[in-house]
C-alpha cells in the first residue's frame, strides 16, 4: 500500500490516509471505526506513518519474529545454492537486521 501511495504521489498526510482507509474491510474497518470515533477532522491530524503503525500494532502476529527465526533455523539447502541464498535473504529481510544477528546467520550458513 505504501508503494502505491508513493507511486501516485499522495504523500503522507490526510489524503494518503483517506486512500488507505478506503481499502480497509472486515476487522480492520471495524477497528478504524472505533479508532476514529469521536475524533473530529481526524484526517487533518493523522499522518500516514501513524496510521500504519497503529494498524500494524493492532493486527500484527505477536509470534511473527519467533516463527521467522524458527523457519530460518530449519532452512537447509534442497535445491540450488541460488535458491537457498534467495530464501535466506528473504527471511533476513523479513526479520530485520536488529533481530537477525551475525551468529544466527553463521549458524544457518554453516
């Protein structure tokens, strides 16, 4: 969604937030209605980063990093080296550099 908003040049202000909110449905839409209830001119006060952070906080998988680390520890080469490196780098990006660490990388590659 961020990439789309950047591509169409909506910036990071209320206009971008309006577009993002227009795509919400189900539980996310119910959350938005509760989040924005009683707040006048919320789009004038809300930056895109704040909205995205609030959505991520509400809906992220609390065990996400643990699951990704487990997946990384179970990773082994079954195909080409290129496939293995691609899978490794994808998990590394998903985990982020803070959670990744050199020891974990060495353990997976050795």
